C-alpha cells in the first residue's frame, strides 16, 4: 500500500514538474523574443493583435474556472475544453510574430509540439478522475483546442468574475507582465 502511494506521488511530481517547466519555457520564450526583438510595423501590429486576443481569452477563461471544486463548462469552456491553453497558444504566436525574428515562430511551434499534447492529456485525465460522468458528457461535445461554433444559451454563458480571474490564476497580473513585454518590443520598433 505505502509503496503504491509513493509511486503515485513520484509520477504526480513528474507531471507537476513538467507543468512548471512548460510554464517556465513559455515565459522564458516571451521574455527572450521580447529582448531580442527586431519588430517591423506589419508583423508587430499583427502579432500584437494576437497577443491581446490571447490575453482576453485567458482573462475570460480564468474568470469562469473554479479549480478542483466544479467542472467549468460555461463561458469559454462551452467552446473548448482548454481555453487557457488556446489563450497561451494565441499569445505565444503573437509574441513570435510581433518580435520580427524569423526563427521565433518555428521555435514556438516546436515548444507547442513538445509540451502541449502531454499537458492536455494530463489535464483531461485529472478532470476525468475528478468529475467522471459530467466530464465524459462535456468532452464528447467539446474539443480540446478547436472551438465549436455555437451560440451560447443563457445557462451556458455563466458569470465572469474579475476576482475569480485574479484568484484562480493571477490572470490580471500575468496580463500586466505580458503587456510590459509587448511594450519592450514596441520600444525598438523600426
């Protein structure tokens, strides 16, 4: 019994370490391309729109999530199972594009390929274990990253909360950091 708990903890620690490492790599990538940026107006402004869209998606999603207590199926979670990841992907591609660095997009795509499939699997396994039937019903109709195009019914809209956004992920603080990185790129715009 004690041995199996130790093995489970070991694998949980690896999953958590991988999640932390994925987050570190994402933050490092954004800071790195922002420091080395050689933006030109066309790609900077197009990339900036993606960054703002990604931040908005993350803010929207984090204001609906009730971590580990309730399965979020309303708001952005009615469109995709992992809107926070959709926001990350969108804003990361935005930073790669806005930087004006030719290698930034291929490097970011590589980061996505290395980290996100496993992160999605881990998150789905965790949610399935916690919410079983509810998760199965929701996941049958809701893709991981590709949004379904529906008009939300009033009960699917849910209630967005700034406090929830701040408490669940510290999203407003993250948004300020991301805007600062974007301003850093803007400061060297040619």
